[in-house]
C-alpha cells in the first residue's frame, strides 16, 4: 500500500507494456518541445502500472510544479524520494546520480518544509470520496499530532508514545465482542492451542520478543531471576512470516479470516507470546490508541496476570478473549512454575469507523516514511 494516494495518478489505472524508463525518455522529449501536458500524461500512465521508478516520479513532480499544481507535485516528489530511499538510493551524495543531485535535494527540502500538506494529502482522496465530515476526527487527530491544537488525553493515565486520536473513548479495558470477528477467533481456540502446544516441544522457531539495542539492557524491560519472553511471530512490524503461517495452518486461517490492523512497517504484530516461569514484563506504555491489543489465552497456569496499573488486574482464562488499550501503563507476569502462552495480536480500536481506519493507516505510514527522509540528505 502506498502511503500517499496521489491525485497525480490516473483514476482508471490500466496497464502499460512499455518499460517505464522508455516512457520517461518520451516524456522528457515532449517536455523539451513544450508539450508538458503530454509529458505529464505519459508519466502518469507509466507510473500507474509501474510505480517503482523514482526518476519518473521526480520528473512528474517537476512538471506538475511548472503547471502550478503544488500539492500533486509535492506528493509526486514524496513518492520519488520514498521509493528511492527504500532501496538504498538517494540517501547521501554517493548514492545519488550527479545529474539528479540538485533535483533530489530540492525535493527533499520541499518535503521537509511542507510535511503538513503531505500528511493531510495522504488521505485526501478519501475526503473527496466520503466527505469532509467522515474524516473530521482524523483531521483533528492530525492537527493534535502537529501541535496545532490541544491533543492531550482526557484521562491522565493514558500516555501514547507516538500518535493519539483524541476523539476515542478512554477505556482501559475494551469489549472484544465489539469486533464482529471475535466469535470466530474464540471458536478457533482448540486448534490454535494445539498448534502452540506442539511448537513448545520443538526447537529453533522462537525468538526474543524484546530486541536489545547496543547500550541497552534487558533489565529495562523484564524482571525476574532468569527472565525470558519469547515469541513465534505470524506478523512482525506489519511483515507476514510466511514460514510460520505454514507451520500453523489453523492459526493462520483464523488470522487471515478476520480484519487485521494493517499499517505497513508498523502493524499488525501477532505472535504466540511465551513467558517463562518467574518472568515479569515491566510496566510500559504503547504507541497509539488507534489500535488495541487482543489476547487469546492458550496455556495459563495459576499466578499469571495482565495488570493495567492504576486500573486493575486481569487473570487470563484459557479461551476467553481480553482486549485493552495499551496506551495505559500495563505489565504482566508469570509467577508459576510452568510456561504461559497466549496469542497476542494488534487489532483496530473498535470505535474507529472503516474509513477512519483507512485514513489512519495511510497517515501513520506516511509519517514513518517522512521521518526516514528527514534522517537522510544527499547534498
């Protein structure tokens, strides 16, 4: 999914059998003889079917700017820079062709200076399709993110680390049944539990849930004499682990049959989460309230619990779903002498409308990719 559904793209889609590099050459010839409209049409048609060509997006942005279409030009430059940098190009002077350096630097400068337009532009087509009222709450959330308005949570216990949607109810624990697919997930419990149990008897499939960076310490995240938080990931930072899906067909089928919170490079995060005896996941806050965390407990011995600090403790019960807003301070522990296993997954906050979910997906992905551009300068 592209973060910017750019108005520079032709609505009809279609295919183009000509290599995009040849289309770019033809477009440049048309532009050189003064036929900028024809050059733009050539590039739009080529990019509709072959979008992974940064030079063509860059050229398209320059042509649109010359025609006075400022926002479409900005979004085209954004596509150019993001697609190039995702493949290791245009990161610095050594990765940028000399003949493009000036245009690339200028495009990045425009992107940095006009991030507000890029953010609002990421879901502009949804506004045109559904109307301004349908996206009004997303607009307010974005304005709060940009610090154009007060966006502090009404409940002081709620502290999202990244993005806060101010018009959602502040509920620490949410009702899983507010998702229409909750019943089908719950019905899959026996098969999911069987697959998780089988994996526990095998080696080599689990990884550490917490990835420690240089200079960091595991003690900042886990407590206990010999703490261990392991995971068998079906999705990690939004990326599907196909091999793990193949190993657990019942779980995979159940997950793919429900509406997942999909934000490229961010969500979903779905795994069998395993806490060894004596492990304590220390109190921490989540990143955003637009998504909730769902637990399907699979193997739960005594003395294991989820605790939302200053809210209340929840003792997992096998097969019973629990959903919560992790922007409230939370922790969990296994004080037993056997493994605790749950299916942990991201899901949408049920109070977001479908069109808001679409807009938020694009917006958060765009914010992430723009942060990437801000860290790189070819000049």
